[in-house]
């Protein structure tokens, strides 16, 4: 699924920062070159500070772009130092952003979409839904998270005229279960496998279960992996994930930052 496209790096001004919950922020930046060409599934690397620490940029999925206004929007949860610094940025301040990085979801010939996302894997699925002509597809959406606060953009998804299932680990929103449970229920009900595909983004254990279910019910899948990354451009080897086809003597790996983040159903050992 490798793609080549222009890459831009520039200092981007923060236009708007919105706190969505105690640890979640949505931020809109000026980045006209990227807004013209980015596609769902791609991500950016943000260097949050010009200071020595944190030295490395951090990867964030593209939540949306506005090509007319030349803006890029990301949504993030505070995990550590970089996301904490980012959350404190004020409108008018700048950060260094590189992108668009990575490959994109491919919808050729697909009519039935099972969209499955967990936690910070939700943004790329939201971006996809913003760009496609929804009535052309039969869409079933499955969103899971630890708590209600981590089920980002609930209202926006609820306003979409598509079939939806929500779940949380603590039962604070939707069903108290793993999101792969309602996914399996839907797969059991049947679908036209030649035109169906699961598109999924989220934590590794969720992706591993999505991969297992996709293989069991013989449906294609595109899995977007959010590994820990450092350079984001194929130099540091910090984002390796093993590939199928490994032998005792030769192991095969992929660099998620340059080959991914999206892989087809059977490519990765999850
Ligand atoms: C392709 C891609 C897209 C991403 N998109 C988003 C997004 O849209 N929104 C968002 O909130 N986050 C996203 N992430 C995760 C985000 O990059 C990390 O949360 C961020 O780098 C943490 O930086 P930090 O300095 O705040 O925390 P750090 O101090 O770097 O990390 C804090 C803790 O989180 C762990 N951690 C860091 N990155 C990850 C990761 N990728 N997976 C699991 N654990 C991790 C670290 O091991 C550490 O325990 C994405 C990651 C990738 C690879
Ligand atoms: S993050 Fe450095 S090689 Fe992928």
C-alpha cells in the first residue's frame, strides 16, 4: 500500500484550540499546502517546541482539512510531555509540522464498509467519513474506548445517518464491552464479501482481534497501526512491526512511518 506524494514542512500558526474533555484537545492549524493534497489515513509529525526537549516530533492523524481555508485539524489526548505542551499552545503560536505522511485508505470497488476505531484511532475514521459520499456506501461504524471521554466526537458521529455501535470499557457510554464484540455480531449477520471491507485504526490488541475476525469471516481489511515513532521518515527504525513471511533465519519487518500506517488484512503479525 505504499504511496508517494509531496511532503511539506513548515511553521504553522494555531488558529483555534478547543478543549473537548479534561485531556482531549482539537486544534486547527494554517497549512495550505497540506490541506490541498492530504487524504484520509495520513498523519503529520508535529514538533511541539523549539527547545531541546522534547527533541523529537510526535505523530498525529489528520482529523480533517479545509482546502479553501488552507487549514489542518488534529485531535489529541494528553499522554506525556509533548501532548501536554501542545495542549497549552495559545492561538497565534506556531509549531513545526511535517506532512502529509503515510498511505491512505483505498475504497475502490467497496460498497459495504465496516469502520472500526478505538481511542486515538478515531480521528482517521472521522476524516474518511468527511471525505466520502456517504449515501454511496452501506456503512456500519464501531467506536470503542476506555471511557466516555475517550469516545471522541460522539455528537458528530451521532449526527451521521449511518449504522453505529458504541462501547466503553467502563460502560460510561454505549455498551460495556469490547468494540470487536458488536463487530462480530454484525459480521455474523452476513454481507456480500466481494464488496465489503473493514477499515480499522486503534490499539494493537484491538487491531489483532479485528484481523482475526476479518480472516474468520473472510472479509478484506485495511488496518492502520499507531506504533510509537521517533523520526517519522524511515531513519531511526523506531516503528518496526513484524510481517508475515518470517523464517528462522530471516525476519521481515516493516517501518510503519514510511510503509504504513495502513496495511492489508494479512500483512502484519499483530
Ligand atoms: C500514525 C500515528 C497516528 C497517531 N494519531 C494520533 C491522534 O490522532 N491523536 C492522538 O492523541 N494520538 C495519536 N497518536 C499517538 C501520539 O503520537 C502519542 O500519544 C504521542 O506521541 C505521545 O507523545 P507524548 O510526548 O505526549 O507522550 P510520550 O511521553 O511520548 O508517551 C507517553 C506514554 O505513551 C506511550 N505512547 C507514546 N506513543 C504511543 C503510541 N503511538 N501508542 C501507544 N503508546 C504510546 C509511551 O510509551 C509512554 O508510555 C498517533 C500515533 C501514530 C503512530
Ligand atoms: S519512526 Fe523512525 S523509522 Fe519510523
